[in-house]
């Protein structure tokens, strides 16, 4: 009965309370944070990686990293902003880690049906873009990053980011037109 009361009490916690509890090692609080945010994290990872398997791996790695780094969150920004940055970095790192020589020549198996959220149609089109153009487009157009920030994240010049964004726009216009 005590465990049931604890679960009921925790379900009424607001996010700052959940974060504080999770920082102290409360796995139930962390599970609630996961349940509140995993769909958005997965959707972002999928848009960046363009592959279901990589997005799933990146999402899992993101929450492992979140558990490890949660004590570093000081509340100076919104938790969702902090988690978003963590997710973008994890997706980019996962993409780099899993990229191989052969992946440039062999089309990846993409199971777009697994991406079941409100952006499913957009995701189906985005995965058809070349990798770098897709990443830049997602970060700039959908996530609101500036080209300078994208350049820093990807290790490219801001001008290259702008060029990739315009390339993505042109390709999307051709796909839709």
C-alpha cells in the first residue's frame, strides 16, 4: 500500500519536483520524466538521423546521458531547452558513430511507418533528403537554430550551413512540386 501511495503522490508532482527527485536518484521520478519527454526526443532524433534504428539508439543514449548528467542541471534554463540540446548533440553523435564507409553507397532501410507522431508526413519527405541537408534543414527550419550554431554543432562554416539549407529547400520543392 505504501508503494501505491508513493506512486500517486509522485504523479501529482510538477516537473521541477520530478527533476529534483530524479537528481537524488529516484528512478520512479526519472521514469515519469522519460514518459513525458521520450516522444519528442525520439521525433527529433529521427528527423536528424533519418533512420529508425539510429533514432531509437540515440533516444536511448540520450536518456542514459540524461540520467548521468541530471545533477549538472541547475535550472538556469528550462529543462526542455536543456534536454533539447542534449538530444540534438546525442543524435549527431550517434549519426557520426554509426556512419560507415559503406553507408554512403548503400541506401539505409528506413521504416518510416514507425514514426507515429503529428509530423509523420513531413518525416517521410525529410528522410529522402541527403544527410547533411536534412540535418541543417531540421535544425534551422524546425528547431530554430541559427546557422552559426549549426556550424558549431556540425563542425562546418555557417556559410556551408546556409548553402545546405538552400539545397534542402530546393530539393523539398522538387519533391513536393
